DNA sequence: CGCCAGGCCGTGT
DNA sequence: ACACGGCATGGC
C-alpha cells in the first residue's frame, strides 16, 4: 500500500531532489528551525545567517547567544532553537572535529542515539539530519505522514513514531543501500508536498493524488 | 481575531 | 508509557 502511494506521489509531483548541493550545515539548521514552523519562516532565518556569513559551524558557535536570538527570531522558539543549535555544534566538534564528513562516517546505530540525546532533537529531527545532511538510511516521519496513514485507515490515531516509520519502510522492502537512501529522501519530500496541499488538520481531498486510495474504514473521511 | 506551521520537552497521571 | 500545555513568530 505504501509503495503504491509512493509511486502515485512520484508520478504526480515528479522528482523532488531535496537539498541538492546544499551544505550539510544548512540542512541541519533547517531541520532544527522547521520544527513546528513554516518553511518560509525558516528561509528568513537562514537568510539572516547567510547575510552575516554565519553559515559556518565555527562562526556560529562563536556567535553570542543574544545575537543568535535576533537572527533566528523569524522562525520562532528562538531561545530553545538557539540553544539546541549551539549544542549540536558543540557535539559536532567534540565528536567529529567539526566535520560533517567525519560525523557521517559513524554508524547509524551509534549516531542516532547520540543525536536523540541532544537538546531539541526528537526522532524526526534526528532522522532528518541523518537522511538529508549525512546521507544515512533514515526514514523521516512527520505529522503529514501520520495524517495520511491514519486517514487511509493504515494506522491508529495515536500510533507511535516507530510504528509509522516501520510502515513507511515497508514501501522499500526490496531496496538496499544508496537506492534506499534515495527513496527515503524522495518519500518524505513527497509526503510534505502532498501534506502541505491536502493534509492539514482538515483534509482537502479535492485534487489530491492519493484521493483514489479508498479508506479501509468507510466511515473515516479522507 | 483565530488557527496553523515539515516538534520537542517538562510535568502529571 | 501516554496525555497535555508551553514554547515564539509570521501568514492567512
């Protein structure tokens, strides 16, 4: 079922190739800043950093907290996000000498728990960093994917992150290695695409590429 | 004005 | 383990 949805979305929206050529630092910052926040607001904050030449790990770490608050203000939660980003940068230097390449060389099973132990990093942020900044085999689960699976009768309303993640991976059971990474990358990007347009708190099913997938529970509105 | 946005955390049960 | 409120700002 998930595989069919994936292919339908890919057909409808085409290749997303999220964050091609973007530096892993900027991707990581985006992963933090977009928490419960629109991407437009995130771009403003990233623009502020770029204008100050602060898309740089060492430079960011040397930036006073209060200045960071001002720069990150447009994307909200500035106190928490500033502290969280600084904590990550400290981790990056302590663990990998400030090199994303070296960080990426760590095994996922080792790295993921370390990321989750950082302040402001939950499962979605950890997996987004692993997948999009570090190229690991990670599957990102977000509110949109949760709604899609619930509204199609595939998961319970209160399913855990892990349950939804396993279901999502079932779309790529036959894939290995780089192909798996590529599919996970596209899958989350496509879910966000369809999610923004059709999967808000109130579903907007008109014109949705997934509308042709009948809900397994007839009384549930999709 | 009210609701929402690509979550996470501390607290109380 | 799970539910709930708070966190900040901007768009519509």
